[in-house]
């Protein structure tokens, strides 16, 4: 039995170290000054825009994913994204049914997981109803920058991300396209939820401790005049 336990532990540790990254890792820093709105304004189309989140057990096991309703406004000048704000309603968080198998979640459903995410263990939706991202800088992605997981990435976007009562500046590669009638922004990056004080599962009950601190964010934003 002891030998089996050691082997099982080794298997778990191997899995923890083997999550294949399909996103870029966002870099973080202290809060920066928000970019001022300039040029023309574009309103985020909530029906065609998505922010998809994915959480895991450590090692990329048992991924849970879903979406959140997002509104906002972007501004562009001379064909370049300059500034903008994105706001997601915490109450709109929905876990995709396809990511939940009650057989592996102790009978918990997607609705149960949604309720937990909105509780004080995570986002505390009653006290903090929104998650907000304010652009602080947009610059060209350097030619010698590490290859992004976003095909066609051409910009490096920075912004203050506020979750609950904590704001951290994050920077990530993105594919940004600006036309006379539309702005599109596509990005896939990973953040460490602990940077915003979302520490549930980092200690205590072993089964909860296996929840990864990493959360993948998949942005597909469309803003129109």
C-alpha cells in the first residue's frame, strides 16, 4: 500500500508539471495611469464579444470553462487602438455544461460551480458586482518578441485589471484590428488569481488545494461605432 501511495503521488506530481500552455503568460506590475480616450469611440458589442475563462486542477486536469457578459467602450485614432474600458458582470458568469461531469465533481452541477464562483470564496458578487479592465497603454509588438500563442498578434496591450478590491496592471500580446467601423481585439493569456487575493484552494482541504492558481483568459472583443 505504501508503495502504491508513493507511485500515486509521483503520478500526480508529474501531471502537475505537464500542463501544455496554449496561452501567453500575462506580466504584471503596479497600477498605471489609465490612457485617455482620444479619436473615435466604439461601443463593445456584447452579443458578438466574449470573454472566456478556464480554470483547472493543477497540471491542467479537469478543466472548467465558461463565459462572462462584457460591455465597454474602445477608442482609436489614426487606425490605432488608444484606450478603452471593458466591464464584466460577475452575476453573468456561466460555466459551460460541457466542462462539468457530475461523476467527477461529487455530484456538483454547472449551476453549483457558478454559485461557488460568485460566493465570497472567489468573486463575492454581492459585494463586488463587476470585474473591470482599463487600458493604460497599447504598443506595437516587437519583432523580436517571443512568439505569441495568438495567431497574428501585433500589439502589446496593458491595462489595470480590477477584481474585487484589488487592481493590478497586466500586459499581454493581442491581435488588434481597426477599421473605420470596427475594432477587434483577440488575446489568450494566463493570470495568477492569487495576485488579486483569490486564494481559495491554495491550502486546507487537499482536494481543494489541487485547484490551480492559474486562470486562462480568452478575449474576443468586437466594438462598433
